[in-house]
């Protein structure tokens, strides 16, 4: 099983990994007794592939069934063991070389030019609304929820998130709001239901665009909420508020200047912008090659050191910054459990390989927020330093205010939610 065995001897410092090779022979790699994982490889080519690029080929091998787990071990156990030993792998000589090469070509990996960005979005978000209904909340929010309590349901946590964002936008009657990357429309509809504002949402997903406008019509908000199938870079005009949730990860580092320059051009002089994005607390790096190939082409979660300099160069004030650290791990766990509960239906829609691909995605992503460097940040931006109050109390006060009003104001919106298939 050389050269994989050579790498695993250095890699496993915490836990114990038993590998059963394609000939049925057992190999034991141990640092500490626990956790224990038993893995079977049925393809001899994996001995070299996993040695050369474990992050890519482990996911592919699991998708194809060439890597499986035994003796009570699960994919989650393997991902946990991998995460606990991640630093060791990063220091392995060959992996260090591959990381340097990946950083060199990062700009090409994250190319999201107009046109290409739509293709990248379609790859993931146009899988079908019926699919996403099977594991998202009823409002179909595909971004980090906000858990005020450990026992919050996914629906409660996602509404907490909407309320938090609305409070940071300081809603007032008559405001013109732009939602960049509007998803299935729940945020835009929430804002319009809670206050007499006009909201324009933009998306590159045809599936999201159609369903969002249908939801706005059914909720009786079609006169104040509209969704357009357009790249944000083609927009003109000015807005009092701009919000973007879960879209910045698809911009690409080389396009950050373009993004914040456009925000500056679209934002009114006394306006506010709220950016909700995945980021990381570690220095700049690269996206997982497996995630980039199979799940999110062109995506990347930035280090804050890659974001702040571009914000500064575009003359924007960071008026507030908040980190949601474990909230996405909780969100992903909810998605995973709902996905597994509907696995038979998803297999009938696609196939077992698709199910294993999404299982690998959801479990590995959750792990990155539990033991890796991933986090979610809320960055409030303005063109003027006094556009937001100078004391943060207003965020808490407005959340309490909105909570008291939600039962009445969201009634029509809840009735407009799609019926489960």
C-alpha cells in the first residue's frame, strides 16, 4: 500500500485508523487509542491518489463506493479523525508543495466573470426546488441560521437570522433595499413584511428567480418586492440599504475590488450595507479541491485579511463586525439530519452516488465549522461614519421590537411558503 502507508504513519497522531486494503490485508496507524476508524479501500489506484491529493480523492472514492467504513465506523467518524490530524497533513512535504501550487493558481480557480458566474451558480442552485425543500427550512434559506437556544428548531433559528439582519439594516418606511444573491426570497419578503420598504432581489439562479417571484405574489407583496435574474454588476441606481447573504463566497478574490466598488456606487450617501459571508480565522488559503469540483465551482471563503484591505481601498467604513462561530455547524447538522431522513426520496430523484456526494459535503462542511477555521461574519458597511448609531444597543432593541410584531406581520408570508412535495 506504499506510498499511502508512509504518509498515514506521519498523519495519524490523534486516534487510530485501520485500513483494509484491496487484498483484504489490514494496516494499523495509531497515535492515540481514540477515536477509532476502520476503513476499506477496494481500488489499488487509491494508494497513490490518496497520497497525492487526499482532499480530492477521498471524497471521490466515497462517492463511488471505493472507500467504505466498517466495524461501526461512519463517514462522520472518518471526517472527525481527519480534522483532528489536519495540521499534520498540512506539514507533510508533498502536501505543502501542492498547497503552494494551489495558491499560485487560485486566481484562475476563482474566475467568476459575468457569464461564468451564472454557470457556476446553475451547477449548484438549479438542481431543483423540490430537492432543496427536502432538507432546508420551510422558507428555503440556504445560509447560516442563528441559534439563540440549543433547542431552537431550524425554522426558529432561520427566523432569528432574518430578525438579526433586519435589525442591522435599521428598517424605515420608504427605504429602497437591494438584496444581492437573494436565494429563494425569504429575506427580501421578511424585510417587506416587517416594514413598508421596497426590495429588489437579484439572483443568477433560474429556479430561485421563478419561485421567489411566485412567493412574493402569493404573499401579496408583489408591488413592493421583485426578483430579477441579473448579475449585480449590471445594476444601476442608488439604494438606501444593501444586503448580501451567502453570495460573497462566490465572488472570487480577484473580484473583491469590483464587488466593493459596485457597493460604493450603488449605496446612498447615508445608506448601510450588511454583508453575511463565510470566512475563516486562518491566513489566506485555497478552497477544498473536492468542494470546488463537485459542489461550488469558483467558490472561496476568505480570510478577513483579504477583505479589509479592499474595503479600505474603496472608501467604505466598517461600522460593525460580528462573528457567528458555531451557528453554521448547527445549521449543517440540521440539514444533514433532514437530508438523511429523506435519503430514499433523494436517491429516487438522482442516484446513490449523488446521495453519497451530498453526504460527504454536509458532513465535511459541518466539521470545518466545528474543528476547522471556518466561521461566518456580519460586516456592516457605510459611506459615512455616522450612518449607523455609534452604540450597538439598537441591534438588540430592534430584534425585540421585530419579535413582538412577527406573529401578525408574517402571517401572509407563512401562508405563501411552498407546500412540501
